[in-house]
C-alpha cells in the first residue's frame, strides 16, 4: 500500500465503504418491498376472509330478523325484498371468498355455507308460497321450527369457523412479517456497523500514513520560509507525498547552492572586484538572479568607467560654474535695486486704492442716509393720501346729506303749494293760513337754494381733493422710483467698496510677493558667491573621486591592482557629506 498513489488509496477505501453502504441500502429497499407485498397479501387474503365472514354472519342475522318480522306482522311481502337482498349479499360474499388467495384453506366452510344457505332459501320459498295460497292461519303449526334452527345454527357455526380460520391465517402473516422485519433490521444493522467500522479503519489508516510525511514536509516548508534550508525529510515512497518529499530535498539543496554562489559573487563585488562570474547552474526563476548579478557587475564596471570620465569633466566644468556664479551674483544685485523701486511704486498704488475704498465707504454711508430720508418722505406721503381719501369720503357723505335736505325742501314746497290751494278754497277764512303757506314756500325755496350752493361747493372740494390725490400719487411714484434708484446706487457703491478692499488686499499680496522676490534675489546673490567657492571645492573633490575609481577592478579593463581601503578614505567621505 505504501507505493500506491494517495488518490487510489482513498478511492479503494471509499469504494469498499460505498459497497457496504449500497448493500445496506439494497437490503433495506428489498425488505421494504417485501413488507409491502406481505401487507398487500394480508389485506387481500386474511383480512378479506375476516371481513366476508363477518358480512355473512350479519346477513344471516338479517335474514332471521326479517323472517321473524314477517311472521310477527303477518306480512311476507313487505319483508321479502330485504330477505332476498340478504341472500344475494351472502352469494356475493361467497363469490368473493372463492376468489381469495387463501380460499383453499376455508373451502369446506364456503361449500357448507353455500349449501346451507341454499336449503334455507328453499325453506323460505316454501313458506312464502304457502302464505300466498293459504295465508298465515294455521301456518305456524305446519312449519318445522327445528329445521330452521338447525340451518341457522350450522350457518353460524361455519361462519364462526371461517372467521376463526381467517384470524389464524392473519396471525401467521403477522408472524411472517415480524420475522421479515427482524431479519431486515439485523442485516441492516450489521451492514451499517461494518460500514462504520470500516470507515473508522479508513480514517485511522489514512491519518497514520499521511500525518507523518505531511508534518515533516510542513516543518521543512516552515524552515525554508524562515530562510533555513537545512531540512530533514526521511519519508520515501512512490506516492505523491514521496515525490513531494524528494522534490523538497532537491529544492533545498539547489537553493543552498545558488545562495552560496550568490554570496560568493556579492562578496567579490563588495571587495571591488567586478570581474567575477557565477559557478553553479541557476534554474527557473533563479536564472533571473544570475542575469541580475551579471548585469550588476557589467553596469557597475561601465558606471565606474563613466564616473572616471565624468570626474575629469566635472573638474573642467567647475571652473566655468565659478565664473558664471560671479556673473549671476552681479545680476542679482541689479535685480534687487529694480525690485526695490517696483516695491515703492506698488506701495503708492496701494495707498491710493485704500483711499478710494475709504471714499466709496463714505459715499455708501451718505447714500444709505439719503435712502432712509426718501423712504420716510414716502411714508408721510402715504399718510397724506390716506387723509385725503378720508376727506373725499366725508365730502361724499355731506353731499348725500345735502341731497336729503334738498329733497326735504322740495317736499316742503309742494306741501306749501297744497296749503295755498286749500287756503284759496277756504276764502277769507284761509287767508291767514295762506300767508303762513307762502312763508313756508319761501323758506323751502331758500333751503333748496342753500342746499344747491352747498352741494356745488362740496363737488368743487371733491374735485380739488381728487386733483390733490392724483398729484400725491404721482409724487409717491416719483419717490418710489427715487428709492429704487437710491437702492441700486447703494448696491453699486457697496460693490465699489468691496472691490476696492479686494484690490487693496491683492496689492498687499503683490507687495508681499515683491518683498519675497527681493529676498530670493538677495539669497541668489549670496548663493552665487557660495557657488563660486563650492565650484573650486568641487574641482578638488573630482580629483579625489578619480583617484578612488582607479582602485576598482573592472571587466575587460584593469585600472589598478590595488583594492579599496575604505578606512583610508573615511575622512574624504565625511568631508564630501559636510559639503553636501
């Protein structure tokens, strides 16, 4: 088993386990079908026998009851259909019993019941015919009661015997079914127990034969993950775990060889020897390491050669940088002077913008004050309009009163005329009354004239009020337009003030920027002077760098046989860092 593949081992174990399970399930299905068949046989056999035996007993009892009833009532016709129905039911039950699978065990009882029923029916027909011919009088003395009793007794005895035999057959079926169920339960339990035992055996076997190599491989993988390639895997087999163990051992040895070779190559490189090659075969992704090492040595050799050339060029260029730095310093000084003049001009502009913002604010304040005054005048104008509307309303009311007075004067005049007419009819007796009527008419005429004059004056007052109202409305509209114009003016002045403040802020930012530029220019001037000094220092450092490069051993070129001595150049290294 050790050299069998793991998949095949697992497959064999599970196939055997599935065989046990299939046998257990097959046995259960078989016994289930068998139990179903036995139940069907029990229903079609013993159960039907018992049922038909009980039916025959009930039919015999019914025949006896109906015959007794016919004698008691002296009426065979009313009970005849029921009696014949019971005989038909017995015949059907006997036919059903003959078709029963267990009928051979009760054939004697079936035949006896059939014969006895036939005899009973014949006796009943005799009695029926006699009653039709002779009536019921004297019939009871001619009937042999014992014959009826014997027939009924024999039928009951055979039906009871049939019932008992059916019960016995049913008990035998019950025992057979119980035996089959017990046997099925035993076989199923045995097969399930074997399946469980074999499953436990499979688990123990697989755990025992897989745990040890897997633990060794896991331990080796953990060591390799930590960088330790000294692993110990002693499992050997021809299955998957054996192949994995061999692969892990080979991988460990190969990686150790590659790592050691890489360490040797990098050690030579750290000593300044770039003319070095790898000694072992790099495979797979490690091929990229070999390429990288070769590229590093080649690139470093090329870089050192270029640095050697560059150091010479740096030395030559540093002199030019020093000269340019001097010129840059002089130009920076001139720029600083120009920037100071520009700064003074910007300060003057800033002051003027601040004054503009201040004046705009004052104009805004005055405009707001004028707007408030106009709004107050507009409010008073509205009050005047309301007062004139009240005057107009009052004048109209007075006009209506005058009209009433005029109507009263007119009525009074009419009454005076009527009084004068009546006084004229009265003759000399009505002269005094005529004088009074004439005076009343004159007074009514004067009242009408006064009312007419007053009405004219009131109409003129109303027209004057209407003209005043129109003038006031036009004045109010003009004031509203003035308010709108004032509000727009306030908004414009406010916007001018805000923009002036923003311009002042922007000029302040520009002033700050110019000051920063001035500081930068001064810094550039100082930096230029420092650059000139640094250029001279750079020239000296370039010479020192060239001497250091000569200590390296490069591919395809031997600059110097001397190796690098970093301790001798430590002071120069720190000097370069201080310069930076």
